[in-house]
C-alpha cells in the first residue's frame, strides 16, 4: 500500500498543483481581463526567459530564475507606470520585448523551446511545494482583495476615498499576476501560460452578468481546459502545455457560436 | 470650525499650470458650487481636494472628514460583468456597511431594488450616475464631492437628483461640493459659489459673487441666467 502511495505521490502532487494553478489563473485572469490587460499577459511572460538563461548559467533550477525575473519585472512595470503614468500595456510591451531579446541571446535553442512550451517530466518536491503555495497565495489574494479590486476598477479616485491604498493594491496585483505566470512555467512554458490566464477569463466575460459568475465561469473553464488538455497529452504521450491551451482556445471559439444575452 | 480650508492651491499637470492661487474656506453643512468654462480646472480641483493629484498650497479638511466622491466620467468599459450589487457590495465591504444600508443608499438616490441585479452596461446614464452616488453614500461620508452629477441625465432625473442632494444635506448635515454648468442649480442649491476662469477666481454667496460682469470675466463671453454645456 505504502509503495503505491509512494509511487502515486508525485502524480497526485502534480495533479493537485495543476488544478490549483488553473484556479489561480482563472481568478487573476478575470481581473486582468477587466483591467484591459488582455494583451499584457503574453509579453509579460517573456521576462521569464532571461531569468531561465541566467539560472542555467548559474546551474540552479530555471524555475527560480524565471520567478525572480517575473517578480522583478512586476515591480519594474509598477514603478515605471507610476512615474510616467502611461498604460500598463504599453510599459509591459516595451519592457518585455527587450527581455525576450536578451533571453533569446543567453538561452540555447533546446532550452528555449522547453522554456517557451513547457518541459515534460516529473516535478521535484520543491517545485510542487512552490506551485501549491504560490497558487494558494494568488487564490487567497484575489478572493480577499476582490472588493478593493472592484472599487479600483471602477475608479482609482473612488478607491482613494474608500481608504484603498491604490498604489499598493496595483503592486500586489502585478506581483500576483507575475507569480501566476511563474506557476505555469513547468506545465505550459512562458509562451502558453499567458493564454491560460486570459482565454478562460475572456470567455467568461462574454457570458457573465455578475462578478461571481465571471470568477466562477473563468475558474471552471481554466480547470476544465487543464484537466482535458493534460489527459489528451497523456494519451498521446506529448507535453501537456499545447493541449491545455488548445482545449481552452477550442472552448473559446465554441463559445462564440452562442450569442451573449443582452 | 470649517469643513474645508484651501489656501494658495496650485496644480501643475504635465508642465502646465492648471490651477493657481485658489483660496477659499467652506463652513460645515454648506453647499459649494464650482463653476467655470471647460478647461478651467474644476475636475482638477476636486481631484486635488481628495488627494489624487500632487499640488502646492494648503488643503485642510476638518479632522473628522469622511469623503464621498462621484466622478464625472468613468474610464471603464460598460460591458463589464458587474451588476449594481457587485458595485455596492464591494464598497459596503470596505466601509463595513450592512446590506440594509446598501438598500437604504439605493433608496436615497431613487433607484429601485432591481438595479442590484442589473448589469451596469444595461443601465442608462442617469441610473448609473445615481448608482455612483449610492456607492459614495455607503462610506457614510460627511462631505460629498460631485463632478457634474447631472450630466447625461434627463430633466426629471436632474430635478430628482437635486432633491436627493437637498435631502442629504438636510438630513445628514452633509457638506456638498459640486461642479455644475447649470447656473439655476447654483442659485437654487448652493450657498457658496467658486468660479474658476482664465482670468482669476471668485468666491462667495451666489447672489453677490455672480454678477454679470464677473460671469463675463469667467466665461469670456456674456451669459444668460441659464447655462448649459453639452460638451
């Protein structure tokens, strides 16, 4: 019995992690979509590349390098946006185009493919632990801060008169966004993780008529896509990332067939 | 003790001086109308007063001040999956208000309970404006700042809104600062008026501060009694 548990533990850990990661992506994605950050997710994820390159040079787990750069990037975007007051998308776009260029120079071809599309293989214990803890941090943050996030969404000025520290909230949101991208790196790679954050939320937005409906639909779609994509990938013996995003994209296009209620 | 004292307030935006030398004081439970042509800095003044813009000079609110702010325009998409309940619940949660208080705020602006389940994209401009006022009231403010609250609202809606503001002032002894283009509102509602123009400012009770000459100076053209701005 204990042998079976021992053998299944990594699989179960991996399953729990992908489920929690999908929940985190669905939740953070909902607010990212409502905050017009749809196009920001992909370029933002590119900041992970130089981190992966640096980590490989230093012979540490590429995940930590990617995560360090993602969080640093979030702080950088926040600071630049505050200083020159231009749209988050513009700052993210410029910053991470540069990061992609740097990343592609210091990362080798094969490593680059793994980083972009996700590397298959068993997760190490620290990776599982980080993934579960990180997912829980994002989930708890969005659920606890959702009221402040809604008021901030309506108007930063109203948030200011509602005792919301807008600058701090924006920073935490960007950090949670960056952390969510970091969570998906091993499964989906930097190229595809942004998609799992955005596609389910974009689909949920088409049908939801309330915040709770938006959050629920987005989470359900993200979890469903992850589960179905992982299963199909297992059947054909290929990395799961592209299948997860294909399922999410498929669901999105299917949803276009149904008209949004007025 | 006054509700607000402003001394020598100046605001620069992108290298341009939008406000300069603004000085006035406002007694508690009074209503101040802020008037002036487009670009005179009325919205900038309100935003500076709530602390959203860097400025020089002094802005001193009374120690017990709780602000409620209703912005002129909202930079959000109207098809957001948020309904009236999401709006009010978020504000209520931050302010520690009960669901009974949410209904009370809704009633006090003349919105039916159905507004709670209506997506904001399906609301008319007037309904949305009233929802924003209800939103501001949930924080139990003793000072309400409104930036052109009647913009986009039909005539009966405007009259109802004016009644709402009157009632709030009477019942809650609220200090109200409102930007308005409608001089009839200024004369009927406000006990103080602050006019911002390109050639200086004026401040005082409407009947004495708003002379025909002063209006000419502020707007740069002669004005009738009733002014509408459709920009």
